[in-house]
């Protein structure tokens, strides 16, 4: 190693890396300052010191422009991995307690509803009361990113393609159908034909795009000849449901998730009723992550549950 490379890790202020991570994730100096409870000049100074230490421009900051450079992107990825490793230390050191202890962090998409997973969660929590949990709701792409960066124990999300170096198992499958709310003109109609949906405004998930996890749902919309483009969009199922109920537009939801609202008269399923898109929901993990005892035990139970229940029984209709 060069003398500079030998000195670098000893002289670097590691707090600068954490500050840099927050600046990137908050997409700005002022937002990062608010998030950390610091003043903007403090954040700007920290970023400048880090750029000097790295000898690289990390972020382009101009009025109305925020851009992470290529070097900044590489550093952010490495910072995330470092943060993920450091965040594991308390759990990894929980080795002397008689009872299983530790923390399990889950990054999860907004519309996940699985009785099988809830049963596993209940049984585990009952058997190991000293283990704590945290759930972070995020877009599926962000869930996969957090797992890749080793920042969370496991993820539950949709995937168009399984990321390299990660392990994905089908947790369950769900069918999607089109729905309208009680204010929609078709809600109280006795018989609704597929042609009645032609030209209707719609709302959609952000991932209902070509090569996205919900591309099959986009094809369902095209099959119904719904108006091109969307009137409302969200990555959160609950907000998409809100727009459907408020009659901003018709939209697609998982059938088993919408079932209770249908029973209560809050939603009505629209045609087509056959050949509906079937979407996989995955349990995503990082084989390179050094698991704590709590994480390893929980993931083993999840994998055993998946293996013991036929996929057809994990297909929600």
C-alpha cells in the first residue's frame, strides 16, 4: 500500500460518511440538515471536507440542481455497506444471553398481505419475546437496494428480475383485478361489459410500466382499453386505494387485499374476470450478510414454512 493509502482510514472522519449518506438520500443540503438537526453550513462544510479527503467531486450543487457524480455514487454504495455492517454489531454481540435476543429489520412493499408470513411472525415473536422488529415500507426497487447494500435483514417485494448475488424465494402469489369506487358511474350498474371501461381515466402503481414488476398489470389495463396515461399514480397501495374510492380513476389492486372493501361496499371489481395477471411476491435476502442468531433463526423458519406449503396454497385468489 502507498503511504497515503495506509494513512487514509486512520485520518478519515467516519462521521463525514454518515453525513454524506444522508445528503444523498435526502437529495439536498437543506433537507439533510433538517433530517440531522444541524445547520446548512455545517452540512456543507462536512461535504467539502469529505471531497477534499477523497480528492473527488462527489455532488454537483447548483441552484435548482442536485446531482451525485459517478465517484459519489460509488462512495454512497460503499457507505451503505459500511453502515449495514456497523448496524449489525449490536445484534451480533448478543451471544451470551440465555434467551434469543437481537433485532430483525424488514424492508417491505406497501401492499404485502400474507396470512402465511403473519403466522410465522406471530409464532416466532411468541417463542422469542426478547427479539425486536422494525418494518420499513418502501418501493420494491428500494427494498432490493437496501438488501444489496446489506442495510436490512430481509426484504419482501415484487421483482421483475432477481438482482445478482441475492437470494429470492416466492413468498406468495396474488392476482390483480380492476376496481372502481362507490362514486364511479359503473359502481351500481347491474351488468358491466369490458367495453364499458374503454377510455376511462385510471390510477396506477409507479411500477406498472414496461419491464417493471407490475408490467402484467399494465397489460391488463391495455386489455380493458383504458385511457392511455394515468390520472393518478402512487407507489403505496393505500394511497392508490384512496384515489380509486375517491373516483379519481379506476385502478388495479390485488384481489385478496381488496376483498374486505368489496364486502363493505367500498370497492367493486370490474371486468375482465378471467385470465387475470398473477404476480409473485418475493422474500429477498443477501447471502453475503453475516446474520445474527435472531436473523438466522427467523430466516430458517421462513424458509421452512415456504418449503412446507405448496405454492398453490400460497396463491391468493
